[in-house]
């Protein structure tokens, strides 16, 4: 089976001694949308930079579309698109010129260049802004323009660091729709997003990285089931008596079916249920009996975010 | 070379879109010539150069052209530094741009700017002073080559520093520390032969001196052994700085 991306024991130690990647191994199938998730400084950008052939690994191997990232960088560069986190277009070029230069650099013929730019500007609702400079665009428009630029040469793999960072709901919707369309056309998409809503809406699989090590790989729903199979009751309290916090935690935790009890803030209590949630009223009763007022409460299912927190907590690197 | 053309287009478009920069680049040297050179000339008259009395405006003209080429260092330092920091270089690199393409484009556009500035300065000087240039094809070749070599030298230095230093404050500090001593210890504004010894020594390790001397001798028709010496020194400095630039940019992470 041909993989879009393969890495084997990939390590990167920067000159300042920081070990950003500690032997990362994973595979991404063709035509997959995958998210590479991890806290800040986990090694996401370093991995993308290596896969995009911008920096070289210290050891280990990585292949993009079967090409070695060190030995066959040119082959890879013509087949990938990259959108970095900073949303940088050339400052003194207008949107149209930004796309034009990069289309030219990719070797696209002039007539095709013009046609392709027009299509992309229309797809991303930027046609009316084509003569505007980067600094006069809104964050969302600049982000969309940068994404359009990354797609100018119809790449086979798209690397995107935080695709919808700073985008309003309309911008997010356009981008997500476009990414889904790209996948239908056979493009593999490698996201580095920490936005759970986005991951659950788009991704086939997620790869969790923390402190340069892969902690988990899998389908979002499977990961939630594995690490956060609980239902959560969120309770907002008032008239908090700090000395009772521990008492509440102990009393509730002792009940059967409770995974854990957490005070997210002095006024926000989260009860994680392992199984059913029939005991919710009983929990509320315990709290009321301690003379604490309940402002509001809601029941929700665990999300990828809860699973993510759990994975990080269980990891040996958790401090 | 098919990557250099779009990069040159990119550099030129950026410049044309940045109207204030364009205006400043084209007008500043002319204004300098008109006000500073004529002001000084009216006070001190002619200046003696290689035994020939020369109008100060005509004497300063090559110096001003040499300083325009020095300005390429400031321009390329700022441009590379600001393109590296936020990730523009990353995007360029995965667009199949090699560092050599990037360096060639920066130097080519830099040299083009200096040539246009030189043309404007020479035309203004000729119009206003009525100074008559009788220049041979060899002198023209010498003039153009020295301008190109000087552009290579200064752009290379700017690109080298810009690829290492991305901090704006440090960049400004370096420019202040290097800039004024370089300009005023060269033969751009005065005849170095009559300067104090320590200024002469500084002037001898200063590329602006060699650029000024070569251009001055070409324009004034005073080409001799010393001109050849200046030309060779400029050539060596250009090659050295270009080699350093290529090596530094290759080694810098994320470039």
C-alpha cells in the first residue's frame, strides 16, 4: 500500500539542544484528512517543516508520496502545498500578485495561471479583494488568500498549520467545505489543528503528539471512547464555601459509576460518569444539602478535548 | 533561471507598490546632490583630485552613487530579516526556489535600483553643472561593472546578516554602528589622500572607497594604475562577501 506520508523514528535536535522530536513514527494513508494534535511546543511545526523539506531531521526517515524528504526534496516540493500558522502573504503585493508569483514559481503557464487564480479567488470569495494588499485584508480574508496560494499548483498533499485560526464562522465554513471538496478530488490533507470542532468535522484520524513523542493514533470517536468514555455533568455553583470543596469531591466520588470529580474553577464542578447518569439528581441533592446554591447544570458527552487532556495526563511526560 | 524571473517580478512589484519607498529611493539622492553638493561647492569651490581641480558637485557625484549601492545593504538586511521571521522564506523554499535563485533575484533588483539611481544622478549633474563627460566604452564598462560588483557586495552582506538576525532593534543598532563610520571614512565625500592617517586606514578597508574611486575615475576620465587597484579590491570584496553569503544562508536553520 502506498502511503501519503511515512515517518520512521524521526528525531530532530536543534542547535540550541532542544529535542523537538524523539523518534516519531506514523503513517498517513492517501486521500486521508489527518490531524496532528498536541499542545504548544509538542513538535507539530517541526514535523511539518521536516515533511515540507524546509528543515532536515537529525536522524530517522520520512517519506512524502514515497519520496525521501532529505534526498528527494524537489520531487516533494512540487507536489505539496503549505499554509503556515502566521498567515503571511508578501506584504507589498496585492492578493492577485501574491497568487501570480507563486503560480509562476510553480511553473504554471501564463494563461493557465490567470485562469487558476480567478477560479481560486472566486472559490474563496476573494475576487472583489484581488487588488487589495495583505495589510488591508481582515484576518479571515488573509488566511483564505494564503490558503488559495497554497493550492495554486493543485498539490497532492496539503499541510496546514491551524487552517481556520482567526476565521469567523463564515470563513470557517468556506474553508471546511473547500477542504472536503479537495479530499473528494484525491488530495491528502495533513492538519495541525487544536480546534476540536474542526477535527471532529473534518478528520478521519488524529495523531496525538506531546513533547516530541506520539501518544496515540486513531479515529476521533474511537479515541474518545478509549480515553473519555464518560458523560459529563457540568454544575455552576454560587455561595461557594472553599472548605467544603474537598467534602463535595469525596462524597460524590464515593458513588458508583463516577469516573472522577473536578473543580474546573472554584464555581464550576465537573462530574465524569463512567456509565449511566441516573444518579445526577442524587449528586445535586448532595450539593444542596451542603447549603450550596446551584446556578445551572448541563449534561454533555465527552469530546476529543477531554480525551486529549486524559491522554496527556496519562503520558509519562505529564508534569 | 526559470525561478529567478518570478522572484525578480516579485521584488519589482513590491517596490512599485510601496510608493513612498520608490519615491524616496529615486528622489533622495537627487535632492542630496542638489542641496548638499551645491551648498558645499558654493562654499569651498573646487577640490583637488589626482592633481586635477574638480568642481565639488562633480567630485561628490560618484560618492553619492557609491552610497546608493551601500544602501542596498540596509535594504536587503531589512528585507531578508522580515521575510525570514514570519515564514515567507519557508513558502518560497517549498515553491521550488533555491537559495541561489533568491540571492540572484535580490542582487539583480538591487543592481537595477542602483543603475537607475546612478543614471538619475548623472543626468541631474550634467544638466545643472553643464559638466561635459567624454566617456569611452571601456570607461562605461568599468563604471557598470563596478556598480554591479558593489551591488553584489552590499546585497550579499545584507542577505547574510538578515538570515542570521531577525531582531529589529539589533538590526537598527548594527546599521547605526556600521553605517555612518563607513560612509564618512570613505572617499565618497572628500579626497582621502588629505585625510588623517587613521581615517585613511579605515578608508582602505572600506568598499565604498573602492566603489567611489572606480566610478570617479571612469566618469572623469582619470583611469590609471590606482583605478585598476580599486577595481581589483572591489572585485575581491564582492567575491568574498558573496561566498560568505552563500555559506551562511546554506547553514542557517529555517532559511
